């Protein structure tokens, strides 16, 4: 082997070591950040209270607008408690009224707009008052 080939091999080894070291450091940083986020509850589902409030349908005449109230007791509409069991995962609200399943999806970062996905007869928007 001549000196030029040895130099090239040394340069390649140094590059490999540098890349390997940087990779280990990057994995360590990502791991530490993920651990901190898990411990702080960042990945935990939000409390159901984030969805509590009065929700009113938009884009329809006021007299025809659907309205419902979400509270710790359950879902109310027209003054009646229609469901005591609902689920909220931070993105989706679901509950059952009789045989009909209702599913709403959060449409903004402030949890103030819900889009009704089910029942699918039409898609409507609800705003928290």
C-alpha cells in the first residue's frame, strides 16, 4: 500500500467514526427528549373536561340548529340526559344515543370547533359557546 491509499483509508475511518459518534449523540438526545415528554405527561390523553361545554351547530337557521351539552354527568340535549357514557381521546368525541352512534372530531387547536362525522347524513360544524 502506498501512502496515498493509507491516507484515504484513514480519512474514511475518521469519517465513519465521526458519523457513528454523531449518530449515537443524536439517538441519545432524541431518547432523552422522549423520556422527558413521557414523564411530563405530554403523550397522555387530555382530561374529558377539555370537551365540556355547550356545543351549537353552525351554518343552519337558529331554530333548526342542533345543540348539546357535554359535562361530567354525560351528554344532554333538549334538557334531557341522553347518554352517561362518552369517550374523548383529545381528538374525537363519541357517544351512543339509542342505536345511533355520534362521532365528532376536533377541528382546531383551541378545542372550540367540532365536526360531526357520524351519523353521516350530513357533515356539520359545532362551536362551543
